[in-house]
């Protein structure tokens, strides 16, 4: 495969095929730098050398009735994690202050559970309204499967983006969760789009899925036309059903990120949870195809020190994206 020609095909407005996407995942390690260089051509066209920092607040931890096998917060998990009800507006405001201090332009408010109750949504809307009044931050909410009308309420409160990951292919999804269906997740994404909120949906790689499953998920996100794609790499947390799952190699992680960029060239692609565990010393190379990071910690696991992330960008000649950049694809032809 001539990777530069494949990148040129994408930049000329053509889509790669599923077989071409699979060829990225199946490639030899000696092709890795050439693939990343070709992927960087696409990334640079739409995002230059900017990296979007996002900060995540776990606003409600544990206490979830779902049985997602990867998750330490599910009702089948034996993981030793903090469990608490929804945080107060003051606590969520403190998170916004930290997000701003770390250079994040998007503040992600996440709550465990299948769906927010009306009472929980009332509290979150009050918190979001206060954050918007005090801080120049975009808000991304991640609250589970939305009920009719809830997306519209979040839009009215000032939510810029809503995250609900498909996680994997429709074929593999029943292997990792039984308490809801893949279609439930797709329906929530469609509700978000109808409300006018920017849709965010991504994947967790390394859960035992095949390469074909990874490609299928990438094309599903393309078909859903989501604006932002977080690519998580499984953290095998002790006490969860996937605690003994074998880690991917860093090179496999990089090929998976590159495949996502080739399939979804204009979209924000974020290296999300698990990068420190699975990419390890090769984290910087991921930014040649991805253009976004979570800074600091994740939901129940620690992340890299924020200063290390800032130093990583400086070492590579990249810059933190300014607040005033467009939310969707800041650069075009």
C-alpha cells in the first residue's frame, strides 16, 4: 500500500474502503511511520498543529445499573472505586475552574447511570448555567441514554456537545453489555443531533474485538456524522469482567488511531482513556493523527500529569488550541 497516495485520495474528497482501512490495521510495524506521516497530512489540513485540551469531571460515580464489562462503575463490577451521588453546583464550578487553569477549552461533565432522572437533570442544568456565566468554556455532557425532551433542555441550558459512545461494532456490542442495546446508543446520538447539540461518540479498542469490528465502528461513526470521536484504549481494571484482557501493543494503538483518521478525516479525534497504559512512551506519536486529548484524570483512573501533557506538546512543536477556535473543523481547504 502506498500510504501517501491513500492520504491524497482522502484529501481529494474520496472515502477509503473498508478493505483499505483494514490494510492499515494489518500493516507491518516497519510501515508505521509512513502511515503516521500520511495520516498527519490529513490531520494538518483540518487542524494544523493545534491540540484541543478537554477536562473531565466525574459528576456522579458508581451506582450504575448497567452491566458494561469494561466499566468499573457497573453493577457487576467489584472494583474499589469512589461511589457518590451527583455533585453539587459548587463542586462542578470548582471543576470548571480547574479546567480553565489546565488550559482546557472544553469541560466534560459525566454522570454514571443509564439515564438522568428529572431531578438530576434539573441540578445539572443549574450547574451548567452557572459554569457558562462564570467561565469561557464549552460544555460537553455525558449522562447516558436520554429520554424524550432531555436533549432540548440541555441545548437550552447552553450545552455545546453531548457524548454517548457506541464503544464498538454493532456485531460485538452484545459481548460487552446486555442491559441495553447498540441501537439505544445510536438513538441518543440521533436525538442530540436533532436538538442542535454537536454529537460526540467514540470507541473503546482492546476489548477483544476483531480488526473488522474496529473498522465497522469507524465507518458507523462516519455514517452517524458525529463531530468528535474519542478513541479509548481499554484499561483492564481489577474487579471488572475484562480485568485479564491482554493489552494492545503501542504500535497497534497507533495504527488504530490512524485508521480512524483516514475514515473520518475532518473530525476531531481524541486520544482518550487508556493512552498512558496502552500507548506508553509512544503517546506523542498519536498526535500526528489525533488532534485532541483529555488533560489530567479520567472517570475512576488517574491520567498523566498535566504538565507532562503540556511538555509533550512543546517538545513536538504543537500548540494548545485557543478558546476562540471553531468547535467543528477550524481549518478547511
